[in-house]
């Protein structure tokens, strides 16, 4: 799926509002910017030296090291095509950096704020596994949920290295037994509980190894290797050692320079009736289906037949983040369980950050959100002008929301247990 950058969205919004001009620098210094080309330089006798004063200058070069970026513009010399920045640069822009100038009241921060508001308020459908492993689906930004040892780990988005979702975890060994270890999972060794662990991986070089690791006793419980260059599944059941109170999952590239890509790391307790939902699930309406795919039992991803689960949606009061859980699962867990969710689009921070929301949809949503803020900031005739523009831009957004946004799900419980919610689309 194509992606669009934060910068591209900002430039669309500012351009649509007539509040942006773009160009390329000829020279730069910490206290002077030069773009000695039309329309920034002119020989007109009546050219205004105040046209850009108070505007915002942002280097848009992908490799820019400009600091601060963006920066305000002070004095402007129309005859030379030069600006004095409002703040002296600690690190100046490159001498040939591309740039955008945003005119007040539109700024980079205003547009970023409204773009993220548009992303938060719109959702997409996805299927994720239920798992006790934090970031087991590898969709969390960055590698903060994983600890590297003798390896370089990173999230990758290259299509051939991602099985499901938008990214996978790469484990590139820098010496033997390079690995990424999950966060520690507290477990109860009473009654010798049984667990199920599986993962999908591609061993681009060498061998990938999945390990169920006993943190309490610093020992491997069970392992399985994969040597195929294509994605495959490794998995096993294991009995918790009688003294194991903490568990972790290790994703290993066995030899030095071995290179593996991991996705969908699923850890479940056999026979459980409760499972935590991903942390970004905030309301019951986001959960559409809970199911098991028979395709998983056949060792491939095709969802040939789904077995649906009965479930209740309740807060996990023991969780510090008040994470929601699926409870009273029926039948009990005996293998991978998947959840179809409606999730908000991830927010963007850097101008190079990307979203896979349809470009025309996020362009229009961000434009409408920005117009709403401009109305609140304006006074006098400007209010009427921005309101007129908002009325013009709303119908296309309403059409796109109706076309692309998943319908809200309102659930009615069964009249007798189990309380399986019935999806009612209204």
C-alpha cells in the first residue's frame, strides 16, 4: 500500500489555503538565507521588503540538519533574495536545501497538530494476534519492547520482509547467538501450566531460532529452528518448569551475520479464558470479531474457515495502564486466536514519517481540521472567509469518510450466557 509523508500532507494543506511558497536555496549561513532566484529576488522598484517577515521557513531536504527547523523569517531584502532568520541557526541548512515558506497564521506545528487529529479520528480494519508478548505483532513503532544481545535489531517495512501488517523485526547477528528478547512475562508455575508459542520468520541468511526462555532460572525451555529464506512458521507447546515465575521469548539469529525477519510472535496459555487486548484498543466498538483460522492449523495464512469465539469485553483492573481484556472466552484457548480490530491511524512526528491512510482522504481530513482551527483563531471578515471555505471542503470529506471509514459496531448481548456480542451495524 502506498504511503504519504507528513511533509506532503502539510504542503497540500498550506498550498490549498494559499499560505505556502516553495523554493531552493543558493546559499546559507547561520544568520542569512539566500534564494537569489525568482520570485524571491526582484528588480522591481516597488517590491516590498516585508512580504516574508513573520513567515515560517522550513528546510524540506530529507538530509537536512538545520537546527532549528522550522525557523521564523525576519528582515527580507527583495533586491538580493535574502532573509535574516528570526533565530540564529545552531546548524545552518544546506546551501542547496529545498524549502517551504508558510505564511501566518498557518505554521508547521498547526498543520502537524491537525493532521494527527485527523489520523486519530479515523480508523482502519486489521487482523492481529492475541499474545502475551508485548509488540508481538511488531506493529509498535521502534524496538523499545525488545532487548538486543550480540545483534542489531530494527523494524523494517520492505514488502518482501513483512508477512502481516506494516512491519517486521529484523535481527542481524553481530556475533554468534545474536538475539532480540521480549519483555519479561510474569507466570504462575502452579499446576505445571502449558503454553503455546509460535512465530513467523524469514531466514534471509543462516538460521533463525525461536526460544521459550525461563528468566527465573536462566535456561531455555524449548527451541525450534527455521532455515528457509521464505516465511515459515515455527511453534511448539511447552510445560512451564515448576520453579519458573518469569518467562520471555527470544528471537535468535544463530551464527555471526545470520539475518532473520520476525512477525506475529504468539504466546498463549493453554486452556485460558482471558487474554489482554492490544494497548491501542480503547473501546468495545473497535473489536469486531474474535476467531481462530483453520488455515493456521494447515501451516499457512489463508483464512479458509474461521471458528468464532464467545467473549466479554472488560477492563483489566490489575494492569497499570488499565488495558482492556477479552474474558470468558469460549471455547478455551488451545491455539492461535486472532482479533479483527478497527484501529486509529498512527500519529506522525518527523516530516519524513509516513501514513498508509489513503492520500486523498488524509489530505482532505487534514485540510478540514486546519480550517476549523483557523476559524477559531480568526476575527472579523476572516471568520466568514474561512467558514465559506470549510463549507466547500466538508462534502468531499463526508463522502470519503462514508467510503473508507469502518462502520461503528454497536453490540447487543445474548439474552442468556454466554454473553457473545452480536455485531449490529447502525
